[in-house]
C-alpha cells in the first residue's frame, strides 16, 4: 500500500512572477469585482478601458461581457473585433493571446497554469495559450496550458483541448479530436478558377 508523499505545506512559487505587485493585483481584483462586473451590458468600451488601464492589450471593436474574468489582465492580448462571452475565464498566470475576429463563447476556460504531479511540493507550471485570427472556441470549452488554436479553427462546445488545433480544422470531444475542415479550400479554389481569378 502506497503512502502519501504530497507536501502542500512546502508549496512555493519561486521563479514565478505575477508581473505586478501584490497591492496592484488586489486593486485589479477589486475593480473587476465591482466597476467591471456590474457595468451595464452595452458598456463594452468602459470594460475595454478598465482592462487597458491595468495593462491588457485590447484592440478596436472588442466586445467583452461583464461576467468574464481575467486573473492578470496585463498578461492578456485581444485583437480587433473579437468577442468574449459571459463567464469566460482567462486564467492568465502566463500570457493569453486572442487574435482578431475571434469568438470565445460563454463559460469557456483558458488555462495557463497547472502543477507538476510528480513533484511532492506540487510545483507550479505555466504555459501560454494562443487563439489565432478567426477562430471560434464554443461554449464551455477547457483549453489546457500551452495550446495554440489555429487560424479559423473551431473547438466545439464542451470540448477539452489537450493538443494544438491546426488552422481551419473543427475539433470536438474530450479530448478534442479532428472532425472535419471548417472551410472546403479545394471547392473555393475551383469556384475562383471558374470565374477566372
């Protein structure tokens, strides 16, 4: 019979930086839980302003719902005209980059932090998450640390993404697997050729 080796009393985060001081983090959490969270539905510019004020890179025309959560906004970048749905969680211990014209649907969780399961001290591991231009992360998706979702890729609702999703592919399931291509490029090429382009 195996005995417990895990020692959470020895857990530490040596070598990890939140990127801001403790008081600054607490100030953001206060602002997020009040001015951000209770802003009215159409106040996208106000929420974008607050995120930029705390170091996030937010493009033009970005729409973020008031119930979305950002652990450390200074580690987040969101490109032009992207949408962030209700109760989306940006667990941004590491960088999270969202491209232009992306949709991150409600209750999705973008996770950049995990722990070393072989370490008795449960050491912290962080890796960035990237969602590239035109991609759609549908409702209630979990994205593991270190994942890239490619250009125009789709992750279907309630999927768990444990490996990169290539451009223009639709992935679904737990773990998410290839299902089909989003756009039929060969058909589009034939259509263009037919009209002389």
